[in-house]
C-alpha cells in the first residue's frame, strides 16, 4: 500500500512555485519540499486544508492511494 503525493502536479496546474506556495500557506519551503517529494510521514489536516484552499482543489487531488 502506498499513498502518492501529487502536490507537484497541482502546483504545475496552478503555475505556482514552491517558494510562493510556502509563503501563501505559511509552511517552510523545506517542509513543503518534503511533502512534495513524498518523503513526509504525515500531514496535518490544517496544512492539507490550506493547500487545497490555495490550489483550489480537493484532498484527493493531492493525495492518492495505490496498491502495490
């Protein structure tokens, strides 16, 4: 089982940079990069909420479940 993070796809669709998004959701670039690369072990609902609000998307657009 794997959770795939599609944050980079959503950022590309909205044409927003890592730096710009980190400022808009008030999260460090380093933490946002960890999430974007799929290395994060968890995500807070408040962070997911802020990302969805800024990227005008649903949580399922950012997170995806795939069976191995």
